[in-house]
C-alpha cells in the first residue's frame, strides 16, 4: 500500500502550551452579559476585561506583569451608565483604550503610567474616568475597532444599524455606514481602505468607509445565529464563521471582489456545537484560529492556495466564553512563540496559551517571524479622511530577539490582490520566458515537445516497462498508421523537424526524391503521391536515426498514446457493462414490485374470506358483508327449520 503524502508546512507541529495556574490571572469577574463580543482584549502591556460591576458599566485593566490572584477591590474604569459591551486597544498607543456601552456612548480612556491593580495598605482605590466621550449613536454600541494604519481613527457599530468612523482628536463622527439590520462583526483590511461587516440580515458587505458606499455584498451563512468575519491580512479574502440551516458550525473563505458568487470551495463544516465561533487570523504565519464559545478547544488552520488545511487543535476541558490574541510584536520570540491567546475560564480566571513552533536551534528563526506591524501610525486621521492610503509600518523581530531598539520601515501596498500559494511564483514567471529564446538556436531543441516535463514523466519505471513492450512490437509497418492518424503530437514531433533538417543536410538527396516521385507514379492519384512522399522521406533521410533523443521521444510518445487509447476503450466497455447492470436491476425491481402487488391482493382476498367465515360483520366493510352473504346463502340452516316446526 502506497504511503500518504503529507503536505509540507513550517507550522504543522505547532502546539498550544497552557500556563500554570499560579501564573494565570485569578479572581477576575468577567461580565455575564449575553452580548456577542470577545469580552477581553490584550496588548503587550495590559489586559482589559469587561467587568461584572454594579452601579453602571465598568471594565478593568490588568497589567500583564501582575500575574496571580487579583485583589477583591481593584481600580475600575467607570464612566458609562450601562454595561460595557466591548473594548479595543489603540495599536499606536498601548495606554489608550476605547469602550462601547449599552448607554450608546463611546468612551476613550488613558491608562496612567505605573498603573497597578495592587494598592498599598490604607491607600484608597480610585476609579478611572474617560478622557473623552463620543456621542452620536441612538442605541447601544456593541463593537469598537481601531484603524490599523491611521492614527486616532475609531470605528463603532451600534444597534441603530450604523457603523460610525470617529476622529478621536476632533471628537466627531466623520462618516456613517447605514445597514438594514444590526451589525454583529466587522474587520478592516490591512491598509484600512475597506471594511467588512456582517449583520443580522445574514449579509456580508464590503464598504468603502470614506465614500460611505457598499463595494460588494452578498448572502452569508444561512443559519439564524450571528456570523463573525475577519480580513485575511494583505489578501483580498475574508473568513467568516457561522451556522447552516441545520445549525452546524461552518467556516468559509470569500473573495472580496465577488461575494455573490459564494464561498471559495464551499462551506467547511466544523461540528454541531451551539456556541458562536470566534475567528482570529495571524498574517505572519497565515494561520486561522477558531475558538468556539462554550468550547475548550481551539482549532487552527493554515491558509494556502485559497484552501484551509487543518494543522492541529488545542484541547482543553475548561470552556471559554471570551478570547483575545496578542499582537505579533508582543509574542515571546525566544520561545519560538508565534501566537499567544488569553482565554476566560469559568468567568473567574484568565489563562494565557502559547502556540509554539518546536525548534532545536537557539537562534532567531527568521523563517517563522516575518516583519510585523509596528506601534507607529503610517498616516494621520486627516490624511486618511482625505483619501490617502498607506501600508502599516513594519519592524523586524530579530531586533526584539537581540534586545535592540527595532528599526521601523515603511510597508508596501500590493498592486494586485495576492493569493497565497500563487503569489510566490508570480515574480518568477518572467524568468523562464526570458530563458526560452536562449536554447532555441541550439540544434538539440528542434522538437517543440517540453523537455522538462517529459524528463520527469519518462524517467518513471512504468514508462520503461511500456517502452520495453513497444520495442518488441516495433517493425516496418509502424510509420503507416502514424501517417494516417495525424495526431497533434506526431505533427509537432515528426513533420516540423523534417522541414528543418533538409536545410542542414546536403542538397543531393532532395532532387533524387523529387525525380523518383513522378517517374514511379504518373497515373496514381495525388493521395498516393503524398503518401509515398511521406513514407520515402523518413527512409531516405538518416536524420531521425542518429539523433537518439528524437527516436526515444517519438517511441515513448507512441507507447503512451497506445496505452491511453487502450485505457479509454476499457473504460468505455466498463461503462456499457454498468449501464446493462443498471437496466437489469431496474427490470428485476419492477418485476419484484409486480409480484409483491399480486401477493398483497391475494392476502387481502384471503383476509376477507376469513373474516366472512368468522361471522364478524360489524367491523367488516360493505364488500366483506357481500361476500359473507353469498357464503351464508350457499350453506343450509338446519337450526332455523327446527325452530319453525316447534
């Protein structure tokens, strides 16, 4: 039995490593609100948690360095008059965070320097207040999301069916995207020129946020529950998670240029769990992580060639309700950690999970750490609103590994939508085009058959076996059927060199061939002349024989042609047999149905007779009564006669 081919991948052995309980964040009180959000967010310095607090909405900020048990009383970020539903960290300032609440307001907060959840004995606990409040939504604000490139640009979605884009410095909403239903998920592309949204009307929309117009839209998952969406890095693809009509969890990849066409490669079925699946995409490793609410497991797939290849699954008996992923600039490069996730456990504990690529070398692994987005904005909010686009500024993680201040470089905007697995050979395509005219003047390449592909095919043992069989049957009448069939391979491999080789050979054989043709056949039709010419030319010219490569290619092509012809005939005969078998089965089934019907009629007649003889006429139908009457009339009644005589 042949072995299975394993797809090569640098991340095939990535595994999730949980953290010891004493190094987790204990005694937290995660909000028990049923709103569909991730509940927690993380950056390289802090962890934000939607807090279960009384007296209005609040959330907590925990420094990542302060592991262990959190005090019962900690400073909270208060200012909303209703429950906080979502938070998001500013990617260009690790001390700035935004929040959305059921009170319809968006809050902007500043974490003070040297902030800590621990207070000295006797010191009063002071809550934090927002530095700004953004008003404009008429209903609850369910999600907030910072722009990935422009500084101080924030997107917020609300129950009023809109998504607003705010200039935080100005404190005003600059653009508004109006939907037909409540937005449940949104995601920017890597340069922030487009944003993808999903709403409760089961539609996926790609927007131009500055023109407030829909670029493309189409139907998403058919299930009634919420669907999530995430943009897949620099590619023009988005990934969605949702449910089917039968409530099966699904994941799908979509082309942002044509959502109406449906998902690429159809929907991927995950399982039948009821929890909403939270997607996270890591652009550095091109891996998609899926974590379901109410599950303890985290699946991860590698995205390549518009397909999702399962890598592995982090399994845990502790279900999560909230999850957050660390930005790539905050991972532990020394541990070969490519991704770090933070999950809530029983709403009282937050557990970090490291996803590590096992490597023996103790040096920087540049192949798994490409340049990642930095903490510096590429453009300002005003520039972005005026129509300017820019790629995120990048840093090299090797400088982080060496403990040196990272150097920030400008990113590049791809001119066309790259596709993983296809974008790599793109720049290499012109190289073989330039190399093709170089070997053409050499005499060894007189045939147009692609030698590179033939060398791979002809070097297999199966072809050698077929050639051995073909060499035994090779004789004089073999060229005749080749001339009659005139296949495309024969036309390229035999006739084109025949026109070129006389130029290189001497001119003496040419007049000899021309003189013999009219002398030998003055009367026959021109078809015979052409046939004789075709036959005499290869015999008179010695060119195909001395060139071993030409004869080898021709013989191998003929052997392959015959082999494929035989295989085609065999398949056709099998198809005919299958059709006959199906027809016979249909006849047998029809005859069986007829026999069963006849038996059912006989059984019904027998049942009627039995009922008639038994004398149970009350429950029998009219027809049964008629049959019974005939039976009774046909039999004598001695009992009644004796009664009359008496």
